[in-house]
């Protein structure tokens, strides 16, 4: 009996010590826990990523409380159509902390490089490439579409755009922070400086911008006008010299009848020279106006290749739950 009593006492002590250790472990674990209450203004629910662990995203109500390990924690708040809110929050042991956040919409933002991780969460896209409407896009040599493309990549990649005219660009992209959804703009834009410089030449800017018919028209009219003005200048000089010669002969002639004849010829030569000079001047003025119009046109951006920098691209990103694919709407002005 005494042996059983001793054995029972030993087991009781052992269990007590074991339970004490478990309780002590629970206390130690509990001492490293803190609580963070999310107060998200004007939102019913949001997605939360802790310490950039996108594989363990949480969907929480706007006033839920999160249980976190005490210490400094990165909290990313994600909402469709809104830019991310990324905070580094110090959570104290066994204490509550409140995080108040107001989300800023992605739409109507003046920033072209939006920061939203929502697309990454639902369709693993990190980059949005936008080009002009005539360009085929290739990502790392694979055709992905025309005008715009969502790039499903998180590292370095090469974008090649091939315009219908045959002109192309190639550029390397390095995602500096793969948790962000990036918007890249790529336009086949002629150089404004080169276009302006070439506008000095008749049709030069237009041909550079691949407006060949307009460029040839400007060149033909300008060169033709200058050539015609040069021809009439030569005729004017001939008539002017003829007038001076006849005038000299008229003044030197002693015979009255011959002097009268030379006088009529000199008057005709003078009138002809005046008429030729007027035609020459008209050609010069008209050609100058065409040349000035050529310069002004050289400063005007073509429809393809330029986008007005003052007009924002207004993309909205959505997700079609039924077809499980991204939906992209664009309001652009090219």
C-alpha cells in the first residue's frame, strides 16, 4: 500500500512539474504577443499582409483586432482601387494599439506610377506596360498583345515594342519592389528636339515623323516657289538691265525719231521689270509663308508617337470573378 502511495505521490509531483512547465511556456509565449486594432476610415473590409508575407494574406473587417508578435511589424493594407498603406508598427507586449488609416484612391491620382498590391494578390501581375495603339508588345521575346499588357513577372524582363511602321524599341525593366503594381509608359515618340531642328528644312520634320505626303508637299511647294522666284528674279534683272541700256541710248541719241522709239522701248522694259519684280515678290512672300507653316507644323506633335503630358492616363483595374481573369479599362488620349 505504501509503495502505491509513494508511486502515486511521485506521479502527482511529476504531472504538477510538467504542467507548470507548460504553463510557464504559455506565459512566455503570451508575453511576446501584442494586439493591433485596425481603424480604416470609410471601409468595411480590407486585405492585410504582415511582414510582406503575401502567401498569408488576411481579409479583415475595418475594425478588427490582429494578434501579432510584439515588436516592430510591417503592416500593408490593401484594397481594390486604392493605393497601399504600408506602416511599420511597434506592438508592445500584451497591449493594444490602434492603427488609423485613410485609403487614397488609385483613380484620378496625378502619379502615373501607382502603388497597389491588389492585382498581385488576385492575378499575380506586377507590371502594366502601355504603348501607343499601333504597337505590338513582346515580353522576353513572347508576343503579349497590342497597345497594353499586364506582365506576370516579378523580376527583370525585357519589353520590345514593334510599331506597324516597323520602328521598334527595346527596354529592360527591373522591378525595384515586387510587392508594388507598376505602370510603365512606352511610346514610340520622335525626338521633339530633332523634330524642331529639322523643321528648318522644308518637309524635314514631317518626313522625320513619317508624315511623308505632307513632308513631300511642303518640300515641293517650298522648293518650287524658290525656283520660280529665282527664275523671275533673273528675268527681272534682264529687263532692268535692258531698261538701263535703252535709257542710256535714249539720252545719247541725237535723232529725234530714234530717240522717241528708244523712249517707248525703255518705258516697256521698265514696266516689264516692275511686273516681274511684283511676281517675284509674291512668290517669295508665298514661299516664306509656306516655309513658316512648315516650321509651325514641325512643332505640332503627331497623333501617333506623342501623348500630351498634361493629360493623365486613367486606368482602372478589376477582376472578373466569373471568368477569373483581369479586366483593364483605359481612358487615354494619344
